[in-house]
């Protein structure tokens, strides 16, 4: 359209009255088509000129009450109706930079609405000629996300409760059986010596302790963690944790290869919880290598985060089980609580991190913990361009 207008303006003096009329009609039609397009977009659109005056507002912007009707040509102060929106738009404009995906909450017509706002410069000929403000109402979308999250939480809690019920059933059954045995002996003899009762009481005590561990682990899995953060060297933390299981590693025939640079940045972590997470990963790796193997621990900076990886040469994880390994009480082993990786996931998440898993059956598994690091650390550390 711009090219057409520029060419027309260049020939304006040569056009007769009828030709001018047709040009004008074409222009009106094109402008109307453009206006229809902008009015059909499900976002409030504001176009500001170089002086931050409102050049255009689409129909949705008016219907939502973002701007007054017939406010074109006015400055932002007069054109934008809502005080909150006006202040936010003015603040974003003052930054003189592109803003994408910022969310704000406004009260419009007595209703609380959430808008995602983009502020984009309109550039022509290398010069900023105005500003485009896009405002998408994401209130319903966010409400739906909250509902889905609640449903997922409820489903997870239901699954967790069912798992706990299954776990406590066995020790409760054992306690019940041994109490019945004691009761039967009492009915037969009337009186029991300490030696006669002791084996049954011992089993009952063990099962009660087992129940206690189940409850403690369950509460840890569902309650927020109170972190006591401190600046910790990642390499020292890994070495400390490995020293705790040195004999176990040697007995299992597992060799450890640490590839963590001395100058890798320190992290703000809770020593006790992170050591527990690393310990769980190391023990998991040892169990995955029944014939022995190599455990490689390495670190690098990746996209503004520190990636700490534990790679084993074990049996690997079947593809259909990868999505389940962090679920509470899920295990493929004959022994164990099934909470080891669940606790690792929770601890890392509470630190603002993420965990990734890569695995191939018969080749091994890599667990990578991703922790946020200070923005000032921007240098990327690599291993000659290759990962171990």
C-alpha cells in the first residue's frame, strides 16, 4: 500500500479529476481493509506517533475501555482511560526499548483483568516513526492454567495418597500379625517371659520405625523446604558427597571421573539438602551398574545456568519409564522406598533449578541438574567443544 501511495504522490500533478477520485476511492478501500484486519485481531492495539499521540486504536481497545472513544490525536495522558494502564504504558514508553510479554493486572469496569503487553518501535528508513502497543487479555487463560494446576495437584495428591496407603499396608499387616501371635501365646500360656515376647516386639518396633520413615519421607515430599543457603563450591560439594560413599563405590567396582573446573562459579545452596540430592543420584548410578563401570561428574555453564551432570555407564532407563522415574514411590528395584529421585527433583526445584534426564538402554544415563547463577557470570566453559 505504501509503495502504491508513493508512486501515486509522484504522479499527483499529472492526474485529472476522475483519476484522483479513483485513487482516493482505492485509498479509502485499502485503509478500510487494513482497519478491518486490525479490528479483527484479538488484541487491543494502540498506534502512537512520534510525539506519543494516539494515531489509531482498534475496536477491542475501545470495547475493553483501554482508550476513550474518538481519542485519536490525543496524547497518552488524555487518550488512555484507565490510570493504571496509562501509568504502565507511559513507563514502558519512557524506556525507549522493545518490551515483550510483560503482564499487568488492571481493574476495568470493576473486574480484575490480566493483560500481556508488548511495546514495539515502528521503524521506517532507519528512524523510529512511532510505537505499537499490543495488549492481550490473558485473564481467562491464566484462570484456566490455575484450574489445571489445581487439578494436577489434586491428581498428584490422590496418587501420592494411594502410594502411601500401599506402603503403610505392609508394615501395618506385619504389626497386626505379630500382635495376634502374642495374643495367641497369651491365651495359651496366660503369661509370657521377656525371651518369648522379645522376637515379636522386635519385629513390631522395626515395622513402627518403617512406618515413621514412610511418614517422614511423605511429609518431605509434599511440604515446602526451608532452605539455609550459603555460597558453596560445586567441586568441593561433589567431592565431599563422593567421600561419603567411597567404600561403596570401590566395592561396586565403580570408577569416578570428576571433570569440574576449579574456576566454576560458586552457587547459593543449602548444603544438607543438596548433598542429599547428590547422594541419591550417586547411589542410583551405582545401582544401575551392577557389573561396575564409570561415573562421570562434570559441569559447565549453559544459557546462564550451571549444569551439573552425573553420567553412568549402566543399564539405562527404558523409554516408557522415563516419565515415571520422578513419581513418588515408583521403583523398578526390589528394595528402596521409591522416593530417591522424587526427593532429588523436589530439592532441585526448591533451589529454583531444573533436572534433565538422558538415557539409552544398555549404554547409560545422565542426570543433569540446572541451577541459576548470577547474571554477571557470562563466560561459557566447555570441554574442547565436546561433552564427556
